[in-house]
């Protein structure tokens, strides 16, 4: 039975599970902390309803964008695939024979969908959102 694309990708450019878990925990902590701080700020500014959630959305986009720029800088332009697994750890451009076509030209490979881990990972629509609402409602209730 021939190896799958995911198995070939991990053989070509292996990921250390502990490092990926650490990176995901760091991203989750970053999103949770900034969401709570955004909630406190929205409560202090007395934002209500749609404007409060728009504030959260814009703040999250800003933080994710800055984090992605940091990853681009640290990886020498290779992107988030150096630090995050992406879509099951698959490398872009792996064919059925296990040959890598394309890539970045510097011998490095790009992981498919790793950018989604930065922008949507870390509980942006789950844990972090609940922290935002907690901070927003708590400060808003105290100030009224």
C-alpha cells in the first residue's frame, strides 16, 4: 500500500508534535488574553450590541495580522507553515509519487492551510469570544 500524501509530507519535512502543541498553546493564550482585554476596553467605552462585536472582530483581525507578520518575519518569508501543521500537515505540491514540485525555491516547502491556524485557530470563535463577552459584560455592569 503506497503512502498517503500526508505521510509523504511528514517524511519530507517532519513536524515535532511537542513543538506544534506549544505553538498552538501560545496562539490560544495570545487570543484569550487579547480577547479579554478587548472585552474590558469595550466595557470601558460602553460599546453596545453590534458595535461591541465589531470592535472584537476588528481587534482580533489586527492581532492575528500582527502575529502573522511576526511569523513571516521570523520564518524568512516562508509563512506559518514553518510553525503550524495546517491541513493535516500536508505540503503543497506533493504528487502521488512523493515528488515535490514548486515550493518557495529555497529548498523549503509550504504547508497547505497553515495560515488558517493563525487567523482562525486558538479559540477565536470559541474560548476567546467567551472571554471577550465576560470582560465586556463585567466591566460594563460595574461602570453602570
